[in-house]
């Protein structure tokens, strides 16, 4: 098998809609983002995609649970670690913070590496979880983005849409919602 045929999971597995992530990346380029924090990076798909769209040398930080997805995905944290190491080899100032995003230690580590031009929140999708991530990480960034702003499936415990609708009116904001199938659930960005 050709080495070109084997690509790391972080280059191929992305949980965002292609058009939405592309629009988000275009916005980050327009805003000259050079420092990026992603809360809830999972396999590293969106983290890789966004990071490699930024200028080489940019500071990029991924935060996720130490065992990947609450103990259900050790492969996810292995992939994310490999993603961060490859970004370092490619000239990025890349870091992986492992732990619960609500932990005071994790917040302190992220703060020490900041401030950030943009933070992307895609971790705990409960109302309490997204609220805490906003309160903890929002002050570290000029722009804050949220995934799943259009998820309204009552069978899913995702409350980001409720949170997003409650805060977006107080800020300059932009939404990327191109599909309403429940699989790809939009990205919302606000400026502080």
C-alpha cells in the first residue's frame, strides 16, 4: 500500500459540515487570527483543519478529556496527541491540554498560553457545560465560536442552540448554518 494512501484520522475525521467549517476558516483568515484555542477537540479533525489554515508559527491549543470522550474513545486522544505533534513539526506553536474544560487547572493552563484571537467551543453540550466554557474561556479571546448552534433535535442532549440564542443579540455575530438535517448543526461566531 502506498504511504500516500494512509492519512491520519485527524486529517480525515471532522465533525463539522464542510461548507460551515470552510466559511469559519475564511472568516478566521479575514480576521488575521494567529492564536486559536479549541475546547473539545476530539480526534483533532477541526483542530487540524483550522490550525493548518493559520499562518505557520501560530499558537494553537487543543483541550480535551485525558481519555477521550469520557472514557469511550482512547483512540480519539491518541489521534489528537498525534495531531498536535505533527503541527509542532510543521512549525506551529501547538499544545494539548488534557482534562475537563471546567477544571480550574485546565482553565489556568489555557489562560497561561493566551490570550487568543479566537476560541472555538465544542465540548460539553449541556446548557451548564457550554455556559461554563463561555464563562471560563470567553474572556481569553476577541472572538468566540460555538458548534451546534442549530441543533434542535429533542432526542439529543445538545443545548448549545438555547445558549446561543440567549447571548448572540448582545454581540456582533455571524452564523454559518447551511444544513438543517441534525447531523451538521451550524457554527456561530461572536466578537467581544
